C-alpha cells in the first residue's frame, strides 16, 4: 500500500494505475477508522480496482463550537487497518495544501443540504461538498463510496456529483452496527460506559418507529414516540423525522421510499442514525 501526502505523487501513481487499465475507486474518510469504514473499502475492492482511501479531518465541515480539535486521530492505526483491508493507496493531504490562505471557493448544494443536519450544523454540508469536490478532482475516481450512516451527506454528494457532471458513480454502503445495533462511528469513543449503554436507545427508537409506520401507524405518532423514548433514555433530541429517501423532503407519501433520520445528543456527544421504512409484505 502506498501513502501520499503530496498531490503530485498521488496523481503520478494514479496515472500509472490507469495506464495499467485499473479503475480508481475512492473512499473518503476522516480517519479514526472502524469496521464501518472497512466495509466501504471492501465494497470498493474488485479485480482491476485501485482503491484509494483519503484521510482528512476537514476543518470546513466543523462548526465553531464543534469537536474539530478533539476529533480522534490515529494515523498509524488507520494505515495498518487499511493495509490489512487490501486498500492500495492512502491519500493524506495536509490542511495547508487543501486550504491555502488564498482559498476562496465554496461548493453549496441547495435543497438537500438545508434541513435536518444542515439546520443543526450551519455550513456543515458546504464544507462536505467543497472537500468532496476537491477529492473528486484530485483522485478522478470512476466510483466513490459513502456510508448510508451519513444519509444526508450521501444525498448531498449525489446531487453535487450529478449537478457538476463529475464522471463518478456515487455508491452508498449500508450502515455497519455494533452487536446491540448502535451505528459504528468514530465519535462513539467519546461515550463513557454509561452513555454507551444508553446509546442503544437511538437505533431501538428508530426500529420501533419504522415498524409502526410500515404497519400503517400514523407517522407523527411514531415520531413523537421515538422522540419521547430518546428523552427517556437521557438524550437531548435535535430531530427525529420521516423524509423522502431520495430528496429528503418532509412528509413523504407512503408510495415513496421513506427514511427515518435522527440526531440526538448524549452529554457532549452528538449521534446520528437513520433507517429505511420498508413496507411489511
Ligand atoms: P467519517 O470518517 O466519519 O467521515 O466517515 C467516512 C465514511 O465512512 C463516510 O462515507 C461515512 O458515511 C462512512 N461511515 C461511517 N460510519 C459508518 C458505518 N457505521 N457504516 C457504514 N459507513 C460508515
């Protein structure tokens, strides 16, 4: 596995992989890797693929009062995990190279970025769209892999790639969960033992609401029950909503693909999760 910290070296290596007939697959991450990230690497691997993982804790997607300075970093462990997972190239750009002083461009995706996490975290999805646009231009992948765990992010990236004619297939990978159902996240390390035990209320509340809605229950009632269950478990709820899985528009009709999306805080840790509402057949 090759590790690059300079764009010229990365581009030369990828040009040579392309010249050998290999297709480039990109897995963008912020490091502090876990099994959820590795599922993306595994989805990206296939014969003839050159799998590139980027590790970049992107300052532009953190708000002023968010956890940029304490975000977990474990570069050596990440590189070991990526080697083990069969990743071919790691791209580790320095912040100053990504955003030199004169950097002046912002990529903003209207609509899908606006509600939910976009409302709770102003500017977050502009930061995501801007860095993903840069990564797409740096790596020029034919396929790029993103977790469904960050459901709104995936929708923003899909919209941006289509709108800006990036010649890349954006592929969503199902959420990987711990044994009790909690979605794996780099931020789970912030949870102490007591909080970790309470955190399972999030996937449980979504599961219960999904079953109720799929069974014909009124969405507003199921959402209210889910919010109440989270508060009872000790969460402060940012939102629990039912949205159109493609557009993220609220109040989706039952004949659309519907997704439950939630964000809630346990102490200083903010967790997000989502779940499809599948019709009961
Ligand atoms: P992050 O490092 O948290 O920015 O995540 C990098 C990529 O991994 C994003 O596309 C995430 O959606 C994805 N990811 C994070 N956690 C999970 C998970 N539990 N299951 C699947 N994908 C995930």
